[in-house]
C-alpha cells in the first residue's frame, strides 16, 4: 500500500531529477558558448536548442530510471555518488545513441566526453549539497518520523541506538512496550506499557509513523493484531527478527519465490548480470594488455632476467582460487631458483631476490603474467589476492571467516592491497586485516569500485610502495 510518505519521496525524487535536468541543459549550453571559436564547435550538426532539449530529455529518463537515494534516512556519500555515476553512464549511452542516430552531433567527440565528465562532477556536488541541506533540516526538527518499539530484546535495543545516535536521520523514538520493564533498556527511552496496550496508545498518539516489533513468534496473536491495526491506520509495521542469541553480525533479507530467508552478507557478484559484466571487463582488459604492452614488457624482462640470473623467465605456483579450486598462478621470476618458493613468503630483505627481481616487485611488473590467468578464467583483474596452498591451509585454521574470500575469483590487485595490506604478513593481525578487507570488497563490490582499485594500483606502482617486496 502506497502511503503519503512514499508519495513524498516520489515528489522529492522528481524535484531533484528536474533540477538536475536543468543543470544538464545549462551545462551543455555553457560549454557550447565557451567553445564557440574552437574546432569543437563544428561537431554540432543541428540547431543547438534542439540538441539541448534532446540531451535534457535523455537525462531525465536516465535519472528517473537510476533513482535517487539522498532523501533516505540512512544513506552515505558513496551511495549517493554511486547513483550519480549510474545516471551519468546510462545518460551517456542513451544520449550518445540518440544524438548519433539523429545526426545531431558527433557523440564520440572530445566535446561530448568533456561534457559528460563535467556533468558527473556538477551532479555530484549538487546531490551532496542537497543531502547536506536535508540533514541540517532534519537536525533542526524538520521532516521528523516518530517510532515506537514493541519488545525489548537485544535487537530492539541495538535498533534504538541506530535510530537515535545521529539526529540528522530525523527519527524520534517515543518509547518501548514489553510485558515488563527491561532494566537493560536505555533510561532515556521510556517504558510505555504491555504489548496489549499498543493499539490504545497509537489511537491516542496519531503521529506515530513506524512500529518495530521483535516479540517472539509464540506471541503471534498479538503480532497479527498489531499488523492489522498498522495496516489500517497508516503506520509502517516492521518485524525485527530476534537472532542476536546466535548471530552477532549483520544479516540481509532475501526471497526465493514466496519464501523469505536471511543471508549473512550481501553478495553482488552472485547476480548473473554482475558476473557477466565483471567477466566481460576481465576479457577485454586482459586482451588489450596482452596484445599491446605485454609483448614489449616480456621481451625486456626476458633479456634482463637471462642476463642477471639462470633459470626460467616465468615462475608458476599452485594457489587457491574460486571455491578453493587450485590453479597455477603465473609470475615473472624475481628470485633465484630455490626449494622454499612454495612455503616461505618473501620478506623485505629476502636473500633469494636479485636486484632486478627487487625492481620488478617494487613496480609490480612481476605480477603482469597473471593477465594470462585472467584470460583463462582462473583470476579476475580485481579480487582478493590468491594465497599459496600452505598459507591457505594454515590461516584457515587460525582466522575466522578466512575461507569467505574464496567465494569470488582471486585478483591481480585488490582492496586490501591498495589500503595498506600488501606484502609480508609478519603478524597474525596483518593477515586478519587483509581478510577483513577482502570480505569488505566481496560485500561492497561494484564496477565503479573495481575501476577505483585499478586506478589506486597504478598510482601506487608509479609512486612506489614500501610494502612492495
């Protein structure tokens, strides 16, 4: 059932997208004026007003499809910017096709690419400013939502803090109901009575917007009566599962057909569309590299390696991949041939390394043959780094949730590597930090995040990393 609050959110989305559509048209016209005496100006093949209106229409359609999240009570900057990126990409594709087919302008020009870049920056600033204004408005008492809690288990106590810790979310908790007062519940949250008294309280306090219920299932008669009352009196009813006695981490709601279930983490890469996008990117990216730069690098590495140390140019080692499947990981050999290659991790002043090998490790050149693994499907460009079999066997017994990292393909680079957990793991806490980063990546994967990690990897390689050894 759609309520006035849903309608309010729809109007907010419409207002924001309308403003952004005007920004899009204004930015295009401004860029048109500033390039009037340049070759960029000649790419327009139709009246500029006609092109601007077409561009604005394409943006409006794309943005409404991508959606707006900044009005939500709990939302963060990266989520807002993710929506802006999605809107910009959808708009770029749609408008590019329309402008090309309609012979309005050359959509593959530097002019249009510059426009898209400036548009992303402008819309990002606009939405962040809108979010800042909305947070200030709610902090000062505007657009409030009033909440009552039914049940005082650990879940609802935790929920109380989530709702009230940050006043900019605009929630105000009136109190809680339970069969008796709970001394563990925060003092500032008043006890309002027994669950049987909820309906009477709601009738007397008509400005209650949300009801969160965590009563045990044995109280199903009371729960059903609360659901019926809320559904008929425009109060949003939410059931809070009481799982704190066996789960201490976040859970996520899912459906298989009509059957609901809870999962331990979001898993974006379990979706077919995301898998296909990531695999397509891996194939295109690895092919481009292997067919262009890699032959030149291979020739240089082969010559220097043969001149500085005996043995093969390539080094291959069994590692654990997707679903713990073993595969041969390829690298340029940076060490002298030794019997400890499959058991001993490289250290900062490792005597097995040659001077040339040290340079390759510092610049990550030794990792480049792994693009062959990417093309073969054993690895991805971005993902948790694959570990030696010995390390997987040892650390899986020492670190809780260590094996979660094998739910996705390993990568040439990863989130942990660009956030300070690259190189030797001298202490157990170093590996624990790496595993936390790997799990965070699995839970928060997006195509934009992969691009950011690639950018950070290249930037770190250019500037040099102290842990790259």
